[in-house]
C-alpha cells in the first residue's frame, strides 16, 4: 500500500537533523494527536505545520517593514 498524498502541491524533499530529545518529544505529540483525532499524524506532519506557521509569521513581520 502506498503512502497517502498529504501535500496537494509540488513538493521538495529536505533532510533535517534534530536532536533525539526534540524528535522523541515530537513523536509523543504525534502519537497523542493520532489518538485524539483518530487519524494518523506523523512527526513530519507536525514539522510541516510548524513551518507553515513560521512562514506566516515571517510574512506578517515582512509586511510590517514594507509599510514603514
């Protein structure tokens, strides 16, 4: 069985190194989210969501600079 497509647009792979402690914590949160919402949530899903939020904050900050 192939993996489901979770990203509805063209993608690019990136190899990321994180500390074991951070990964283990993310894994615990992913397991909790999977249990809570009855849908599979991976560490990668959490990281992708965090990136989206960070990019949104960067855009907002950048917009504020352009107006000055």
